[in-house]
C-alpha cells in the first residue's frame, strides 16, 4: 500500500548521502521525464549522476573532459573521430561563459545591459520573441543562447556561469550573485551533460524551490511541492560539493 512514483532524477537522494558522510557517490539509473519528446529527448533514459564532497564545478569540468578523452581513446583508438560526417576533435575542449558565448555568436554583450528593459530591447532588435514579457536579464541571456549559440557548438565546448533564473540547485557565484557556478557541455550542437557546485545554503535553496513551485502551480501543476525532507538534510549540513549529471544514451 505504498504510494510510488517514477523518478525524474537521482540528485536529491545522492546529495542526502553526501550529507550522511559519504564523500563520493554515483548512480547509473533509469530516469523518467514527462515533458515531451524529440530526437534528443527520450522520456525514459539512463543517466549517470556523481557527487564529490570538497570539490566544485571546475573539478567537474576536469573530470568530464578526462572521461570523454579516456573513453574515446580506449574505444576508438584515436581522439579524432567522425560522427555523422562531422570531424570531432575530442582531445580539444573550449571553455566559455554563457555571456562570452552570446557576445561571440549573437553580437550583444550582457555587461552592456543596465537593466531588464535594456536586455529585452536587445532581444527585440535581434528578432527573438521572449517567452516571458517581463523577462529578466538572465532569462534574456538564456533565450539568446538558445537562439544563436547552441547549434554552433560543434567541437567539445564547456559553457559555464549560468544565470540563477534557470539553475535552482546550483550555488551562486560569490563574485556575481546573478550567476551560478554551473556548466553544460556541448558536442555537435547538442548538450550532453550538466554540472555545478551544489547549492548548500538551505535558506537560499528553500526560497528557490518555493518560487519554482509557485510558477508551476500558476501553470496548473497542482502536484508541485517543495521537498521539505531535502531542505531538512541541507540544514544538517552539505559540505562544498561538485555534482555532475550526464545522459548515458547521448554519450
């Protein structure tokens, strides 16, 4: 007579183990997401998630680059491979912040925007229709990235420092709290994994979860709720932790 559900991630459960004193954890697990389907999004897929205490998102960048290089060399015997007619140089990785990437490919500079209105005007000048009419600078940056950058990232590229707006579980950058210590990496114009320095401030975490739940309920999802048990675990104490999630199918 237990209520059961299909999980959308392993993250909050693995982090509980870090709170409990395990310094390194990972799981290869089946995940279910009821949010549409296309050639790169299967509602049922296998993910690898890993968490390491006393590390951060730069350690995760090093780990993922090393993983891809090692596996490519062992499986293919070379770091230069051809995928669907495209030469991929797996031994050469580029790192850019999201703001740097948008400046390079869309020609607009996040740092030139004085306020949200400036950002929305920049999007309008580029012909990008924003999903939110009151979009913040962070949301505008994300939408410009989707419109102008992602499909250009053919060679292995790490894009880091994501706006806090779409990174509810990532730690804020101390030097610029509008951004988080988060990255995703891209090959052949598609995202292959997601990582960050984990948010370990329970007050900040609860505020972000409440905002997320309110937004979902406003759209009619009355099942959305804050994971109070996870907040309780954070209150006991999560050490500084780096976390990484990658889809095994895409890999």
